[in-house]
């Protein structure tokens, strides 16, 4: 995973995008990605460990810090998660 940053201290917020490599989520799954215990039900995701709590926990932490998180997924490219936090 990569963690480049963008935004300037004067813009009022910082954006921290990270990529998941080749992991791709279906378009219909994107609205539910941050729900507790959500797991895609596809043959290619059956062997991936996890219980569906990781992104839900990240979302709660980001929101408690006054920020936002979003996900974007593109077949052949992978997924990008962007966390936007208010600059202190």
C-alpha cells in the first residue's frame, strides 16, 4: 500500500490516498464497503481472510477525527481509498 499525501496546510484539510493493489470491488458493493461485517460474496473473494470489520473500524476512527473516507475501484487497476482529515 502507498500513502502519498496531498493538500496544503492552508487549504484546511489533508488527503491521504492509499491503493489496494489489484483488489477490486464491484460497483454495487462500494456503498456497503464500510458496513460492519460486509463481505463480497464472489468466488474470487471466498479465500480472502477477514470478518468485514476493518473498513468499518477505519471509517469510525476517521469520522471521530472529523474526517471522511471514500473508496473508488476500477477493474484492471485496483482500488483507491481516500481519507480526508481537517488540518490542525
